C-alpha cells in the first residue's frame, strides 16, 4: 500500500498538486511595519534633539588652594585705576606690577560703562612691560532667558 503526500493517490495531477517552483513575490508588510515604527521613533526623538533637555544644575562656590595674592587691576566707571586695593598712576602700572608680582598674568577688571580708551591704555601699558593680561568677565545668567 502506497501513500502520497499530496493526497491524490499518487496520480500527480489534480487540484492538490504541489508546485516545486520558486516564489517570485516578496511580502513587504513586515518591511512597512518596521519603517512605520522607525518613523514614529524619529518623530518623537526629533523634538528632544532640537530643544535639548533642561537640567537645573546646582551652583557651587569654588575656592583656590593658594594664599598668594593675585594681581588684579580694577578700573572704575570714572576711569580710576587700582592695583589690588590701592590707587595707582597709569604710567607707573607696568613697573609696579613687575616689582610686586613679576611676569605673572594680570587680571584686568573694568566696569561695563568705563570708556574703552582707559581700558585700552591699561592694556597697552601692561603689554609694553611684556606682562600677560586676562580680562575678567561675569558669566551670563541664562536661567532667566528661555527659548
């Protein structure tokens, strides 16, 4: 007794005939599903990438581990020049800084309403004495400014 896999009694013909040829169609449904999921993920994350994540970081006070005096030249609104806490003549500034601090970098602090001419004269006097300068600024408070 013989059995056949296609159920037609081994005749090889009929409706239940099994075809051995290659399938020529591609099922695109899973591909479209994956693309839609990726599109949704992209749409959700694009907003986060554009605006950024706002994090309120704590404010810390940094301290120096040194006790040496830093050379700070301050310029007031009226154009008065100070080395540390003492008033100083602009023409003696370079020599006094070299005498007290050597070739150390000098920090120049000026009021924002100070005429630039005075600031430029101080920087030129320090530059003539071959002293490095750094301008002191205050970081902008961005916590009040929102996008």
